[in-house]
C-alpha cells in the first residue's frame, strides 16, 4: 500500500508541474499601433482593442494549430496590430508583434521565430464591434 501511495503522490506532483509549466509565459507592455480591416467597408471596420484588452486576450488565450483555427473559428477582416513583451520560463524578456482579429484569433511573432497562433474562447466581452 505504501508503494501505491508513493506512486499516486508522484503522479500528482508530475501533473501539478505540467499545469504550472503551461502557465510560465507572462505578457506585458502591450501597445496597439494599428487598427483596420482588410475590407474597408466591412461591418467590423471600427474594431478596436485597448492595450489592457490585448493583455487580457493573451493572458486568456491558448496556442493552437492553423488547422484548428481554420476548422473552428471565423475569419474576420478587422484587426489590431502592435507590440507586446513576453517573458517565458527562461525569464528572458522578448519583444513580439501581434495581429489580433475580431473573430478571437491572433498571430504572435517573437524574435524572428515561427509565428504562433492563438485563440481565445473566453474573450467575447473584449470584441466590441460598432455597427
């Protein structure tokens, strides 16, 4: 019984570490520099996010594949672009650029790395579109 209890405690510790490891990215210093729409007369041409709303988006968002975005999310032509800093598990502060679309999807590019894709299913309150 003692061995089983040790295995259980070990598994719990491993799972706790995995959960904590996924939360090691910290975003700060968001700065919206551009807003617009790929289609000038689109219904969402007035889409906008504040700097704080961008931070909230990335804090809530999760990284996903291009296939997941294609299959499960709407493409909207409206966007905001800007810069944001992130600190990862290595505690390195990196400068990044973001491109958030009105449908709750985003692209994040940091230090000449591959672009990462994000979605936020709990950000509907951030996406205000003036018609």
